C-alpha cells in the first residue's frame, strides 16, 4: 500500500507512470519474460507455467495469497514434486520475490526513462534485514548503482543481487527530487 501511494505521488509530481498499481503491464511483461530465472530447484516445465501465471495474476490485481496459489498451480502443472502441496512459505517467497522484482524493474525503467534520480525505500518492518534498512534513503542518479550490503544493484530485487539480499525483499525504488549523496 505504501509503495502504491508513493508511486501515485511520484507520478503526479514528476509525470512518471505509476508503476506500483496492482495491474501494472510493465511488471507483468517482466514476469512473463524474465521471472523465475533465479528460482532454484524447479524444472523448465514449472518455470514455463510460473511466468504467465504470475503475469496474469499481476494484471488481474490479485493479492499475494492468490499469487501464492498460482505458484502452487505452476508447480503442480510442471510436475515438480510438491505441486499443490508446495510448502506455503516457499510459495509465498517465490511470489513475493518475483512480483516485487517485476514491480521494481518496471519502476526503475520508468524513472530512468524520465532521467530522474531514484531513491531506495525500505519497508522498515521488524523483519527488515539490516542491509536493507541501511540502504533506506539512498539516492542515485540514473544508471548509478545502489549499494546493498556491499553489493551493487540498480533496484530492489535486481537479479544481480545474491539470494540473501533478493529473496523476500519488500523494498521499493521511487523517483525523487533529492540530490544524490556523494
């Protein structure tokens, strides 16, 4: 909800497309083409079902619990062992990670296309990782990498991040008028 509100405010202020709406076509396109590439221990059939399933869920504005169901269905259709009985925590981790990565990829692309500075926004929840909390408020110019626990990346959920920094990340990237800190 916070990401959606911030995205709407940035859209109004900077004229950048609101990228965190639940029915985001750019995020859905990323999910269709690139998601699940880093998901471990699944076969290609499962990956083939997972990509359009998550994309359709995002286009339909489904909540996380429905996206988890789509992950379980993809595992069942793809013939991966657990199928519909996939451990709920793993289904949630896959849905949260892949959809969050798609939204942040889309937001970053929109912000960079408008030549605006980007800000890393962490959820700052009790479960937020120290590295993610420390990244909160970092401002970067277009093309400049953020630093997350010593790893360079373009946005939260970036495929260049290690699994420990990427999985279950609830951070967001947003357009900002703030200047990059030197």
